[in-house]
C-alpha cells in the first residue's frame, strides 16, 4: 500500500527540512576536510585530519538521516476508516477542531480541512491537515514549518491526530 504524506510547498518545505539540510552541509564540510588532508605533508597530521573528518561525517550523516527519517514519518497521514460518508466526517472533525480552539485556515467541505493550533507566548502552534475520501479520513499533524522540525512538538502532533480519531469514533 502506498504511503500518503502531507505536502509542504516552497518556503514551508525548506523551513521544515532545515535541520536535515544543515547536517548535509556539515557532512559536505567533513568530506572537504578529508580531501584536504591528502595535501598535508606530515602523514601523522593527514591521518589525524582524515580521522576527524570521518568522525564528523559519520556523526553529521547519522544525525541527518535520523532527522530526515523522523520528518518523513511525521508527514505521513494516519488513515482512519469510518462508517460515515465524507460530509458527515467533515462535520464531526470541524466541530471537534472548533471545540479544541484551533483556527481553521483552509476549508473545502467534504474534501479537506487545514487548521493551526493556538500557540501561546513562547509556543507556536502545530498544523493539522485532514482529508476526506468517502469513508476514509487521512489525518496529519506537524510542527509549524516556520520554527522547523521539533522533537518536542512530536508529542503534541500525536495528540492532535488522536483528537481527530476520537471525534470520528464518537
């Protein structure tokens, strides 16, 4: 079965994947460092610089891969199958989002609903995307791309998906 993911466009996509891009940049610097060590006269210095570059490459590459994997997983939709049609599911989810105090930013009745949680003074809200396809509902939630990928926000996003699931189960 094909995995469906939330689609981020333009600046939002760039902002969301910045941590991965920074790790890729650091890995590239490590590769350049290792290539530069070929031109050092002292073998001992060349080995030390190569070892440092290899360590940095493994560390930044591993961290970048971990970020990228987590980010891609967070963009995946949670697939919920209900007994109701798209219109009824839409109304239930819209009511639940309203009760939760979330701000609806895009609404296409019976098709999709995008909302943003209410952020507090130091906390920027997460994004929620819900798509309706007959009796199937796709739910996604990510941290606001303007603040980038956040490990701390992942728990909030899971709670948002659960709130939508409970609204459809009621």
